[in-house]
C-alpha cells in the first residue's frame, strides 16, 4: 500500500531508490546469497527484503545500510551526500566569495 509520503516523493528520488534496489539485487546474486539468507543476516523478513530490492521508500535507511554492510559496500551509503562531490554546494560557496580582498588595517596599539 502506497502512503502519502511515497506518492509525494520526487521522481528523481524514486528513481534513485529503484536503482539502489536493483544494484542490491545484483550484488546479492553475485555473492550467491539467497533471499532467505540475506533476510536472516539483516534480521528482516523476506517481504522487507523484497521491498528493499524494489527500492521502496517506506523501508528505513537503517535497513538499507545494514544490507550494504552485509554486501561489503558500506562506503556507498557514506558517499551518498559527500560534501566533496556536492558541486552545487561548492558553486554556492564560490558565489559568496568577496569580489575584492582588502588587506586588514593594523591597529595602532
């Protein structure tokens, strides 16, 4: 059942979660981990694992993080909003730079 929050989720966010879910499926299969084993390792039901693999936004980020750790990919989540890759934030910072830089006046103490 889709909630109001799920329906209000921006399309780009839904697509990113769907890609994450699809990537989790591939990573799990490459490691030859069954859905039963993955669910047991993550302490979740197979139904919740199914939701994760579909990119369902109602699943907590903690479960996504746990699954990435099990797959040996914990750094992927840590890099999701890495400030060094935040080009918009870097551009905003650059726009805030002063046009001129004047030397500081020395105090006459």
